[in-house]
DNA sequence: ATAATAGTGTCTCTTAGACAATATTTC
DNA sequence: GAAATATTGTCTAAGAGACACTATTAT
């Protein structure tokens, strides 16, 4: 970029693609959209779209999230994962796509009930088994592995929970995403002693059975030290 | 990207910017280039350039590395860090830049001796203190923190070493990048017992003084378990 | 022998995980 | 009280860091 002719660069389209994760029931779900036209007509794809001329990348990702789910990106965890730019990844033209990972609190409501009628929640196992359009299988796998890894050393898991949540709810997030049971007693001790991870609200839940649980909200920690190791087994 | 008019997307330029790190003497160095023309004329910047129409992103990064250092990307560690796309990051036009971190074995030779006369190695502390062109300060800091963090749980440090190296040389890498002394005895035990991190070659060094050291090469491990913790102190 | 660096052994303290025990609720 | 879930406590084993000690070279 030191010496160049401003007109002599190849034009690219830049898109953002979103891997939107949430918990629904006992399963981790990803938001997929059904493609209308060619290429990959009627195939499932990650939601996404063009970055506008005056828009930065996160703003484009936030806008797409709102368009597809009605949920404001401000209410969600949103982070950039990677950028994909194989010359032939879109048969129509040269498109570079910046992938974002978005995490929402539990979304029992099907998105089909919103104005984004083409979007649906799908269990990640199902999505992994199928074939997504473009290189979206790769993007999806990369983002999913990022999410699984970041649970260990970041407070990202709280993004799956509502504003106030119990230790059991948080543990549930880990159990579903890692696909293994965790010891409730050790988990409780670890998360409550991890500095700035959780802040007690003073309130507690009313439950159908058992002792009520304290309610917490996410603290200010950006990194968990010590980390919650994925090898922790029940 | 579901329904759209193929002509109706804003055109972007896509560049790659490189944070090339190596050790020179006792200091971690970064490769910078001096800008010729406006904007940011005569200011230091990260090396980089346009992605060509038929080129994927890593290929563009490799090509830039060869152009600036004469070193093949195949011989270096190269990984994508993040993508930067603020609308005003380049005053001339809309440019999205994909940043790559490249790590080279010790480069005592100044690059000014090569055909890339505009490029120079600078100690990272010096580069952090100065002001780089565009948003390159942010890119540089992000890549540097990525490198520091990845030393803990990945075998990336071996990329700073020649093909065959001693445990002391490897420790030296950690000490310089983390800016602290590590206990040679504990370090030795940790790296040699970390599965698939190091493979002994059977050979050993001749040294000016002291017992000769075994030579190792990088093993197949992609993740170090257990990690080498940054809090390890001498 | 002395200096220098490589590499091993050992001790202590912390922490992870197993699991017993206690606390607080609903039925 | 029984059942259910929350929370605390205790034990054991593994790992981290401190550091003594041994090994192998050059001078």
C-alpha cells in the first residue's frame, strides 16, 4: 500500500456472515436461513449480507442480527471470528466475508414467528450433519469451536443466560455446549470464587422444588483466572 | 445475501496487513515500512497491500511477506488475526484490511540489505511508543497480544527458532516475548514433558562453555496441554 | 580444578475433582 | 417427613514453582 495507483485495485464485495447461537430446551441451536435464489437455491445458509458503504463491520453484523431476529446486537454478545476470502467461494463474484459469532439468551420463540420468515433455529448437531451453502460449513465449525474454547477462559457463557441467572443455569450452558455433565458442587465453587465473574444480586429464585438459588449477573471479568477446564468431568 | 441484486453492492478494496515478528538479539522486532506518498507520508506503517483478483487471503499475505523480506511464507508461521473495516480508516476510499501475524526465525540481517529498501526491523517497544499510519497501531497491538497469549497454549514459539533448536533457545523466546525470566529447570521439564511439543533429533550442540544441549525440532502438537502459564516466574 | 550451562530430583503449596454433609425449599 | 435442589466442607492426587543436586563440556 506504499506506492499504488488508487484506481488499480480489484473491486470486492464485503459481507458479514453470522453464526448466531442460543439455547433452546436442552440443545444448542444455530440460526439458519433458507436461500431463495441461485446459487445454492433452497439450501440452508448462515444469515448475513453486504456491508454498506458507510457502515463499519460490527454495525453491519448488528444490523443483520436485528433483521433476522429482531434482537438488538447491543443485547447480545458479538465478536469477530475470522474472514473468508477464497476467490471462488461465491460463484457470482469476488466476495470476502467477515464472520461474526453472536450469542443470545435463551430464545424459546421460533424466529419464524417474527418478520424474518425465512430464518429458523436448528440444533447444531443437525446443522453439522447437513450441508450449508457456500463455505458456511467451515465458517460454522470455526465459530462453534471458538465458542466451545472461549467458555473455558472467558465469561462468554453468561451471554446465553438472561440478565439475572442462577449458578445452575450457568452450569447448564456449559453442560450443553461441552456435551458433558459437570459436578454441580465443584462448578459452584469454581464460578463463585472466580474473581469478577459473577456478581450476586441479593435476590433468589422461587423454584418448583429444592432450596432457592441465589441470582447473579455477569461481572466485569473479561478473562477467567483460573479457567474452567473443559476436562472437568462429573 | 438471500435476495439481492448482484450489481447493487458497494465496492471495497481488500488489503492484507502483516505484523511480522522476529527476534533480533535480545529484542522482539516488528517489520515496518516507511510510507512514500500521502496519506501519512514518511510515517511508519505495517507492510501490506491489495489482495489480487484471483488470489486468496493467505496467498496475498505470503506474497507480501516475500516482497518485503524475501522470505517465503511457507517457511514462516502465518495466521489470520482479525479484519479491520472502519469506513474512514483510509481517507482515500473504503478499504477492508485482513491482518495476519507472521513469525520468522531469528533475522539478524537487516531487510534494508534486501531489495525491499523501504522496510526495517524495529523493536516492538519502540514501535509501540511511536505512531503508525492508518489504524496500524491497533492492528499491531492486537497481533502482539495474540502472539503473547498463544505462547501459553500453542507451540507457536518454535516458529521463532531455526529448524533445530535447544530448550534454552526456546526458553529465550518466551523470556523475550513475555518480558520475564523463567526458571530454566522448570521450563525444561515442562516443555520436554508436553506431549508432541518437541521431538529430539538425537544431535546436540557444541557450545562455547557448558554441557552441550540436545537439539529438538517442533513436534506435531497444535495445542499444549498442560499450557505454559505466563505467570510462571523465575 | 573451576566455570558454565544442561538436565534431574525433591519438596511444598495450591488447586482440581470426588464425594460427604448440611441448608432450604415444596409436597 | 420425603424429595429435590443449593451450598459448604473435606479428602486426595496432580501439577506448579522453588531450589538442591548431578552431568558434561571448555579452559
